[in-house]
C-alpha cells in the first residue's frame, strides 16, 4: 500500500474511494456517461474510474452493462474497460467490441478464471490442515 496525503491506497483503487482526489479540471470525467458499442447501441454506463495509484491516472473504466440487454442471471454486470479501448463521441463513450457474443464469451472466461484462481490459491503450497479423505456428496432420498 502507498500513501497520498496520508491516505493509504491500494495500487489500483476506485476514484470514488479517494475522497481527496478528482479528475483534473481540464480532463473530461466520464462517470455517468453512456457507453455505446461500435454500432452505436447503448450497452451500459460508466460507474467509476479505477486509478493506478503509482501513476495517478485512470487505468480502467468501471462499466455497468445494461442487464436488460444482456442476460446476466444474477451475475455481476460490471466490467473493467481499459481507458485506451474507449473513445469519446459527444457525451458518451464508444467501446467497439461490446456485443451479446462478446459478453457471453467474457462471462464464460471470467467464471473459468475465478475457479482457476481459487484452485491455484489453495494448491500454491500445501496447507497445514488438509483433508485426507474426500468428502462424498450424495443425492438425498
């Protein structure tokens, strides 16, 4: 953790969690802006900026995708878009790639990576307490 003006911050932090900081006056603040895809279709809204606190620049846009447009079935509709993958067009941002197919592929990959993370986390070193016998699960009668 680093500290800016005595405020401890992580290497990547949401701007909304950094109350002493704001987007510079000469820079546009895209929070609340509509996000459209390459076809001009509204796909979501920018909710926050993820700041690289080593450089003090926004690295990602936290975009909440439209849950009516995309089938989320209880999943988190937020995605992180690298700032350089979006461009300003009036008062909205264009992210070319976002489509129903793209979202479905992204969700599948995100789910797979979550499981891979947890598998790596728990197998990175043998923990002191291990279960020697697997736990069997059966269908209730």
